[in-house]
């Protein structure tokens, strides 16, 4: 049964022009995610950000007290691991699988997440 669906579109140009990219990446991505961004490209980082946004939309919760960007971890194969408060929300909603689909173009990254 589908528990939630989330989608996010990231404009690569906007992502490339972040004022302090190192600080932004440290806030949103784990050290492991940063090191796995292949090959440390804006496109790879934008995709991970888009997947995280789509996960939050699929859960219907956004970031609020007790939730953090680092509670969503994306592997190089685009699988998702939830921790902390977000994991609790997923368990309460009986989420058994998180499916990710994504696409990239020259200017955009699109991420879609389906919670089963």
C-alpha cells in the first residue's frame, strides 16, 4: 500500500551559486554523503538534496523540532535510511520500503520518493 509520495525539482544553477557551499553541504549532507557525491559534483549533491526534500514531502512532515537533514541518509545507489524522529514517523505510518526514482538534465534534477 502507498503511504506517501513526494517529488522535488532542484534547479542546478541555483544550487551552484550557493554562497557558502561547504557550510550548506555540512548542514544538509552527512560526511559520508559528501564523500560519496560522485565525483563531488553539484549535480550529485543537488540530487541528494532533492531526494531528502522528496522524502520529507512523502512523510508529510517537513523539518520541524526533532528532525534534522542528517536523519535522512542517501547512499550512492540512491537508497534511503531514516534515523531519529523521521524514522519514528515512518514506523508510525508503517513504512516498509522507500523507493526512489530520479532524473537529471543539463539544468534540473528531479527526485521522486514513494513510501510503501
